[in-house]
């Protein structure tokens, strides 16, 4: 019975999965071919900056948009598969017939959650694996796997996102008994968490480390921006090799004092970035930054996956508790 009720959604989902798989396969083959043709021979010794930046720029936009789409998949599955799962039956009244049969409410709910929920998790996982394979070289060159989009669309966390979003949809449908309202609430809550967790929680999974970063030509040439306000010099996009810089302070001189404003003004040459970088590098400035080392990537994946899995388990438990309280 669960399959008969779910088969239309399953067929639509299978067709969407097939289309997405074809797209990811083509994207991956193109990225692999470009990497093998332009960077594979020199990446170990160091490629010319133009080759590396050209490869990154060619695929950055399409990879970002694909990551955004994949991040939305669990929420959509939770809204369109999870929310109507129980809420639809309660709204139409078909649950009354099911609950008067020999199958208990607990078994009825268990089968629904397992059959549809596992399908959602497996489908999301397949897309995650295809994406990880397709953009592996791009991720390696860009070295930004702690960024919100990349972190949330790779590894094991997409599996837990799907489990959480699906059970969230099932729980809201059970509570509201209105599938459309439950779908909207599911999407809103999932989107809110996808913003709150990366910005407020992820950087604190483990205590960050502190590093002193010298503003040499290499560091400054990779900066996103250089801003002077009075004697305070702020460098955007401070980076450490294979690390996630959580925060960076103002630039100071070797004595720990703000740099000389006159010298800084003389360095800032609009439209002459290379001259600005060389001049600032001669000032021997540095910043103190807090960061999460690259070795914590998989521990962070495990921590976040455990967080969402625990929330999914709690929502499932709530569903079993609440289903026994339903009298009509």
C-alpha cells in the first residue's frame, strides 16, 4: 500500500535523478578533460598562475550553481515527499481505514518512514557521489572545501540533510494536517537551518587555532580586497594553506602597533594592484587569525552529520509519539 501511494512520486523522482545524473556526468567529464589537458602535467611542480585561475574561473559559476541546486534537494524532498506522507492521509481521511486494519499504527508509520525516507536519502547520496566525482579536480585546485556551499554538498552531510528534511516534513504534516502548509513550513525551517548552522555553529565544532600571518606578496596577491580606514588596514580573504580562516584582525607592524598612515596612503595606488602589493609587503605587516586546520574537515563532517541525524531521530520519535495521540 505504501508503494502504491508513493509510486508516482518515486517515478518523478527517478526521472529527475536520471536527468541530474546525466548533467553531472557530462560536467564531470568536461572538468576531467580540461584538467588533464591543462593542469595535470604541471600541478605537482607548480602551474603558471594564469592556467590555474583560468581553470577555476571557467567552472566556478557552474559549480557554484550546481552546489546550490544540490543543497536544495533535501529540502525539496522533505517538502514534496515528507510533508504529504502523513499529512495528506490525515487531510483526506484515508488514515481511518488504514488504522482499522490489523496493521498497527506503529507498523504503518514505520513502513512509511523507512520506505520513503530511505529512498530520499539514497537519491540524495547518489547525487552527492556523482558531484564529488565530477568536480574533484576543481575542488582540489580551488582548495575551498570548508566553504558553506562545498562543505554542504560533499562528503556525508548531504545524507543527514536528506534524513532530517524528510522527517521534518513528516512531522510538520502530522502536526498541521495540511500538506500545503506543512510543505511551506518544511522549506522555511530547512532553509533557516542551512543558514544558521554554517554561520553560527560550524566554526565552533572544535576550538579554533590561532596563527600569525605575515602580509607578504603571496598573501596579499590572493587577498579579496585591501581597505584602509584611518590607520587600520583590513585585508579581505586572508588565507592559510588548506585551512579555514574563521576571523582575522587588523594589520599591525612588528611592534604590534598600527602601521604608519602616511606610508599606507603612499602604497595604495588605484588601478595598480601589483604596485600596491609590493609596497605593502615591504612594510613587514602581519595579522592574527583564528582558523580551523584542514585535518578537521572529516571530523567536522562527522559532527554535522551526527547533529542532523540526531534531529532526524528526534523528529521520528516525535512522529511515533504523536501518532498514538491521534484519535481521528
